[in-house]
């Protein structure tokens, strides 16, 4: 199978866990694996140390995102494509996984259209339009580059920084990056690893959902999970066979997700 695994930033606050690395090693012995990572909390921490206050906005649909001006996108790129990405590569190499660290900038792996304007909700719950900054919507994935690596037994580790039409770095959501990559590669499975058990409604874990059930659940899901549900729907719409939203802090989150023994599985 071809797997795309996205490791959420909330599971990376203490660094790359040994359990995750060992699980990647097991997965790569049987499957082709592409890894996408987040790390927003680490970006905020570094920006704060540098004296750059971070601002977050919420869209009318409920997406919470970082407002990314020029200085912020430079910090974002430095932390995501530099520090976090290379920490993951080193952790995997240490265990014999031949990982290659990339971002969307490398080989134009992920091209994005810069958002000129953003529609947000202000403090009073009113819609407001602001300048878009350096946030991008992915328009193209360079599957040739990813397939070249995967077919030669490398494990790509991809940071969610895309390249814009003016060759500028753009902040892109890690879940949506993973969904776009999985869809472009026609992956067998997308696994979104996070710091919760899966999709919960009314305090109960939902082990299985179809796309219609996932869409119906959107109004009842908070900011943290809503992006993952949208990413899952997007991936399934682009041909991915199934998506798992699973707890990344489990000892074997990838293996358990493949077996359907943890988290929430969403299928067409």
C-alpha cells in the first residue's frame, strides 16, 4: 500500500517520539510511506522568542489559522522546513529509515495560489475581509518528485510550506497539504495523527463514518478537528480509498490505524 501519514504539531511539542519512529520503520518494511508534518506550536514559540507576536483568525466556516505576514512566513519556513523537518529526518535515519526532508519549495513539490484576501469573523462575530498575507491554497503537487523518491525506497518527510507564483514561500495547512499529496498520489490511505482519540460527537468516539456523515457532523465539531474533517473529505474526493484520524501519541499509531483498531476511519 501507499500511505500518506500526517503527524500533527500537537504531537511534536516534545520532539519526535520513539514510538512513532519505530512505527514508521515497521510501516516502511511493508508499505510505501510519505510523511507530512505540522508544528504550529513550535513556530509560535520561536516567533515569541524573536519578539514577533502571532495573530490567529477564524473563518466563517470555523477554520482557525495563523495570520501570516512577511516576517511571520520567514519564521514559519525556518522552523517548519529547517528545525522540525530535520529533527524528524535525523530521528528516522537513526533507526535505519532512509528519510529525505523536503518542503513544498523543493522541486516545486507543492505549488500554491496566494490568497489575496481572507474572510474572517471579528470579536463581535461579524464577517470582515482582511489582506491575505502569505497564506496559500495548494494548486499542484509534483508527484514525479515524490514518486521518484518512494520508488527508490526513500521516505519523504514534507514540511507544509508551498511555493507561490512569485516564488515566495507560503504558509499552508499541514492537514490540507497531506490531503492534496494523498489525492495527487492516489494513495491507498491517508492517516492524520493528532493528540485526541479521533472524531468525538457528544463525548463519544465515532469509529467509522462515511463522507455524508462527516459532512453532517461539521457544525458540531470544534476548531481543532474541523480542518481534519475537511482534509479527509478532500482526500476522498480526490480518490484516496480511506482516511483515518487517529491518536498520534499511541505507541503504534500507523499500524493500529491500518488495522482499524484506533481513531476514526472515514470512507467513501
